[in-house]
């Protein structure tokens, strides 16, 4: 089982090396960054869905009434605005700390 993991790992991350079979660290880092971004987006969507559902849907049914639809839309807008504000502040702090190193 370990050998198949190793060969799958190598085939997933090796390309652009001119067929040499060597892993390209730059490519690996880019793929890891993409995977992290996807995981963060999935977590954001899951948290937003959970919070807004709990806040807006009193009695789940087959469809959403007008007030539930409006509540969901407003909740998601506020959640995204908050997420963006926190993300900007976090990135600014990281940049300041890196500049002070």
C-alpha cells in the first residue's frame, strides 16, 4: 500500500521537469497553495451555511419563504463582509510583522 501511495504522490506532483522524474519544488508549492485555498473556501462556505441556516431557518421544510430567503441573503452578505475585513486585517498584520523581521 505504501508503494502505491509513493507512486501516486510522484505522479501527482511531477511535471514540467523535462521527463527527468524529479519533483519540482516550485510546482509542489503552487499545488499546495491551491489546495490550501480550496480548503479555506470550503471551510468558509461550510461555516457560513451552518451559521446562516441556524439563524434564519426556524422550521426546515420543502422550500424557503420570502423572509427566510431575505435572511439567508443578508446573513451571507454580512458573513462575507466580515470574513473579508478580518482577512485584510490579518494580511496587513502579517506584512507588518514580516517587514519588522
